[in-house]
């Protein structure tokens, strides 16, 4: 009798549990069907249609412009992406992150999309014709519709990565930066590079290329990339800024994302410059030396030669870290007075420098002005600035 009762109870519990699970599943499904959520929207730019006479077909361009473009009348560099329908979104995100860090100038991104079945034709069999399409139709279209400063980058991956290398060999002056991810390099390309380097002893471009792990790509792809890097070590002129990266943690496809991010960071490395200590600052003739560097940068990237706020901030913090808070105060006061009187961040750096000098009253005044400016500009970090002010108030 006990066994029968136990069996019946077990069956009852199993049926009850199944009903509960089924009921919960229905409830969850009903909720999911009723809850659409709020769509996540991200401004990735706009799509344009371009009827190509050279290719005899319509191609689409995906074009992103940075916020700085919308808020100014300045001209901007352009990054051209091959196979743009694959690489456009991660390129926009990567470029935005690097630009926000101040490591590269704000840039327009132009993604040239592929049509179905055109990959082999465009990047291999009829690559000369596709380059004509880029130079004679895509670039003029972009120039007619956007403010460009003439500085151009070309990025490609796999087949289009090989196209980037071929374009560099055909006419290096066409672009300023060439970034190639996981290109299928063969001996023919290495031979072309050797002849090219023998003839060109002055190259002002930047070349960055990568190769994913040998496990994913095989030695037949990795070894030629290594060989090309060795050739560049021996024969590339010093004026050519180049780097090869073997990506031990990335395969043929994931290499595209990291290559574009690292490639932009590396090839624009002189845009932000090296960290400068106070002694470096003195050795380079102080602000005259800094201004000379910015004129050089402006000439290369076709941008403003004005020393930006971020540079003054970096110098101020560097001076403090190197035991020169007094000099940091002098530098930042001059920058505020003569260049950026409405800068919230420069007042923050000034307050920090005064604190290093134990000049709490002066620090309080600097932070007070910082908070006032933050209120006037409706700055989202106002609460944080007010907290800094209160911390100093307690020290008075």
C-alpha cells in the first residue's frame, strides 16, 4: 500500500511540475510576444547609390561623418573601406573610440560595398578596373558632397587586403595610409615589393599589414607575410612608416576588426605624439617647440595647427607627475587666459596643480570657476565637478 501511494504521489508531483514549467513557458512566451522593447538606434551614417559607368552597375556607398563635421566648417580626412557592407559598423565604432581618445583626427568613413558575386572580379581578375572606379567615380562623388582635406586612408581584408597592397605598389601617392588585414600574399607580390623598394627610396606613406594565427590561416599564408616583413626591414626607406603584426589570438575573419583598430592607432601615432616631461618641454624650447610640432602635424594631416586643450591638459599633468606643479600652474594659466578661457577641463587641471602646491584657496577659486562654466555649458559631469569643489571647501 505504501509503495502504491508513493508511486501515485511521485506521478502527481511530476505532472504538477510539468504543468508549472509549461505554464511558466507560456507566460514567458506571452510576455515576449507582447514586449517589443525599445529599439536600440545608432547613427551609422547614410547610404548613397552610385551608378558606375566603369563597372556597368549600381554600387552603394555607406558614409559616416563625425559630430565635429556637423558642428564646424572644417575639412576632414577620409577612410575608405573595401568590402564596406562587412566592415562598416565596426569601422565606425573603432574610429569613434580612437578619435574620442584624441589619437587621430575626426574622419569621414566611406564604405564601398560589394555586389553579390563581384568579389573575385573586383579584387583579383579586374582589379585595375575597380581601382579606376574608386579613383574616377567614388572619390569625385565624395569630394563633391563633403568637405575633404585631402588626407586619405585605404583599408581592405583578405582579397581586398591584397588589393590594398597592390594599390600601394601601383601608385603609393594615391592614399596616405594603407591598412591590409590578412591579405593572401604570394611570391609574386614579394617580388613586386622588392622591385618597388629598389626604385623608391622616398616614401612618405604609412603601411600597416597583419596576418592571423597560423592555425587558422596555414603556413602557406603566414610565411609569405613574414617574408614581406623581413624584406621591408632590409629595404624600406626610413621615410616609410610601416608595421607588420602577427595576430596570435585572431583568425582570418576576426583579424579585420583588430587590424583596423590597431592600424589606425599605429599609423596615426605621431598625431598625438610622445609623452613630454617638463625637461623635454624645456629642451624643445617650451611652447615654441610644441607649436612647431603642431605646425608639422597640421601640414601632414591638413588640419588646424592650433595647440588643443588635450595637449595642455597632458602637459599639466605630466609636469605635476614630474615634480613641477608651479610650472604646471604657469602653463595652464597662460592657456586659459590666451587660448581657452571657457575650458572646464583646464580649470580642473589648474585646481589640481594648486592642490599639489597646497594652495587651497587658489584651488578653490579654480574649481569654483570650473563649476560655474559647467553650469553655463550644461555639462553632464556637473555633479562630479561640484563634488571636487566641496572636497576643497572642506580643506579651507
